[in-house]
C-alpha cells in the first residue's frame, strides 16, 4: 500500500510539473525580428536574438543581396549561429521586380503592368492577367526558395514596395490586394513542388491593406499584416479625439478585422514597426536612437493576441554595429523579447 501511495504521489508531481510547463508557455509562437543584410553582416544577431528571447530572424530587403549574403562566409556563419541557438530563418523580400526581370519587357510587354494612362510599362510589379508573367515569377521564386530555404517553411515574396499595380482591362476589375493574391496563389503552387509544407505570405501593406474579396487564398497562403501608416507613440486602438493622425489607427484595425475574415488568425503574422530604427530615421543614416514605447507595445500585443494572432515580428532595420556603438542601451530588445516570451 505504501509503494502504491508513493507511486500516486509521483504521478501527481509529474502531472503538476507538466501542467505548469503548459501554463508557462507563451501563446506567442513566432517572436521575430526583421533585419537588413547590413545589420546581419556587422552584428552577431543569432546570439543577440537568443539572449533576448527572439526565436525568428527575417532577412530583408531584396532577393539578390540577401542571396549573396546567405552564400557568403558571413552568411554561412549567420546560419550556423541560428542553428546553434535554435533561431528560425526566413526571408522577407520586396520581390516582383526581381522575379520578373525588367529586360523581358522588350520580348513581351504584355507581362508588365498598364499604368493609369493606359500604357504598358516596366516600372513596377506586373500584369497578373498574363499567365506568362505568373509562370516567370513563380519559376524565379522557386529558384530563390531553393537557394535560401526558409527553416520554418514560411516564404515572403512581396509586391514592389508601395508601388502601383496593373490597370489593364482585365486587372482593373481587381484591387491591389486581389492582384497580389493572384500572384501569390501561383507562386505557392510552384513552391510546393519543392517544399510540400511551404506557406506564402499575403502582405497587407499600403495599397493592399483592404481584404481581397474576388480572389480566394489557396490553402497555405497566410496573412502578413504590416500597418506602416500608423501612429507609433499611441496604441493601435487609440483613436481618441484630438490626437494626431489617429484616423489611420482606426483604419488599420478595420482592415485587420476584415482580413481575418478571409485568412485564418492562427497562421497570420503581424509585422510591426516598434523596433524599426530605419522608420524612426526616415530611412536615412546616420540613424537616430529608437523612440521606444513599451506601454504601446504591450497594448498592441494585447490587441493582436485577443484577435487570435500568435505570430509577431517587427522590423529592426538599421540596428547594425554603428547603431549599437553609438546607442548602447538595448532595453527595447530586452523588453520586446521578454514580453513576447512570457505572454499569456
């Protein structure tokens, strides 16, 4: 009887410890950060991320510089460091201009967008109504995916940064977000010939903030919500009367709710700007010190988590060696990782 009692006690202890572990686990699965090649070349970001509770690093900005970095000695050291510390690696890229090379315009201009004046132009993006354009884009996306594989199976081939889309007769029936989704559905089909678990981001950003309605996402397309047009020193829920530019915060929340009617919350990623030194510096160096608003960050995280979002990342571009030599205070990183890691 005594042995049975001891066994029962040990079972209870094990169950208690197991339940405590489950309870202690953060509901935030992706605790990410997005950095440029220049940042990654000059700072040991795998160790810095690990030390601050960050579990995912996204490279940025364009496919070719990122590929060159990943194949370099510094890039290989970066990948080794990420593997050592258990950091996932993904690549968040403005890509269409690369995936549909501009020199193809002379061969077949119908692959390229029609501008507001009704003229075919190779300036930005593409014509999503062209099957040849979609096939070309998908083939090049597959090349980059194979040569810089995402360790978490999440891929990001975004439209050109804030650039206009196609206004041809066929495409003009679709919004910017719907045109993007046409392209994304085709890319994902190609990626899954290589990585059966591949997922692809639909970036809600600038002109593509509105939820797509006429085009439906294929299984494996996930929402990435990037509210760049927001007020950084106020929570995204703050639309108080008289506060500056807070109309955009209300619009961001409306767009997010609408997008979550189309895309599942459990796979959605919020790409925020809390740590984005480049934004704070108006994308010019020398960089200014990041204005860090921990209360805003916590309030925003509450908002996103209550909507069912479990994947959070933030730009932190310009956090390179020069930045850390000048501004030694890393409290923002500590706060960011600690809150995400311990969020219940």
